[in-house]
């Protein structure tokens, strides 16, 4: 994968708008100025989509997307106030096909295949990102995409 400078503020704003229109779900995005990360735009979009889609499936209220830049890193945090997960499940959800008991979801039906987060982890690995999940059962879940920040704000080929 050829990594490039990606403005995660624009990426998150565009993605949340598309998501809102497609699913008629409230998704707030606290975007202000550009934040440049080193990543791959289309893979990062796919990754964000998987995490937004999980937030949508396992919660009912508004989803929040928060952007932060801090030192050498920047973060995209996807926060839901849904059913959450138990700690023992959190350790397994990145495994292929792993699903927490599907009967606990709102619809009670098997939504998906249990592949989303394992794919998310592969995408993250391919673009030099990390994913951190924190969750409390009955309270909600936060998924955080951690990316290296692009130090140079000017256009150019230097990605260091
Ligand atoms: P799909 O393959 O369509 O993504 P899936 O959502 O079941 O299906 P994963 O995205 O891999 O698969 O998620 C694995 C399991 O982790 C889910 O079945 C669900 O139980 C749990 N999970 C993931 N995200 C959340 C969330 N935001 N809140 C609560 N549980 C979640």
C-alpha cells in the first residue's frame, strides 16, 4: 500500500454525511480544521465504515465521531451508547466469525457474519493504524483508530 497524506477531518465529515443519508441515523462529527494523517484514503474510509456500521447495529441513539491530534498521533473515535460488550467478549471480537450472542441485538436476528472487525484489523494493519476498543456492557462502546500524524502541513512528497 502506498501511503499518502489524508485529511481525516474531511474524510470523517464526508463519511458521516454519507452514512447519515444512507441510514437516517444521527451521526455527529465534531470537525473543525484539517488534521493530516499518513494513511490510505480508501482503506481508511472502509475501516471507518465498518466501525460506524457496528455502532449503528448495536446502539439506537446518536453516534459521535470525534477527531483529535496529539503529538505524533491523531485519532478518530467512534462512540456509541449502545449495548456494549463484556470484557471477555472484547478480547475475541477481532477473531474471524466471532459474534457475541446475536439474540442480544435489537432485532434479535443475526446481522452480519462476524467478519467486520477482523477485516477492520487487517485494514488497520495495511495502513499503519491501530484500533482500540473499549466497552462497558449496557453503557456503550468506543472504537478508536490511531494513526501516525503527518508532520508537514505543506503539500509535497515528504511523508515523514
Ligand atoms: P459483520 O461481519 O457484518 O461486521 P458483526 O457485526 O457480527 O458482523 P463484527 O463487526 O466482527 O461482526 O463484530 C463482532 C461482534 O462484536 C458483533 O457480533 C457484536 O456482538 C460485537 N460488537 C461489535 N461492535 C460492537 C458495538 N459497537 N457495540 C456492541 N457490540 C459490538
